[in-house]
C-alpha cells in the first residue's frame, strides 16, 4: 500500500515537472520570436547607419579637409575619430502633474 502511494506521488511529481518544463519552453520560444522580430525590424536602420558611417569616411574627403589626412611616417601622434551612438531613454526625466 505504501509503495502504491509512493509511486502515485512520484508520478504526479514527474507530471508536474513536465508541465513546468513545457511552460518554460513556451516562454523561451516566445522571447526568441520577439527578439528575432526586433532584429528583422532593425535591419533597415542598420543598413542606413552603415551607409552614413561609410559616407563619413569617403576616400576623397581627406584631400578637402586637412584634419582628416593621415599623418606621415614621421608623425608620432595618431588621430582617432569615434562615432558614439546611444539611446537617450535614460536622459528623459519623468514629470508627474501635481
């Protein structure tokens, strides 16, 4: 009798674990689908950004702008340009009406 009760309890436990695992798989699938959708939606922006960055450094530009010219072999200093792209969501301050 005790063995039957123990077996039923273990079967219930395994079924419960199976349900939890299935639910976790569904949640993970949903999150993955959302992430994939965001990546696909961002592709036009990435292409436009690549074009803008490509336009920022065209090979013909250094001849017109002295600051873009590469230093010669004797130049000890090296110039580096950084393009920083961030989102401004952290800078927005929420105001509540009083």
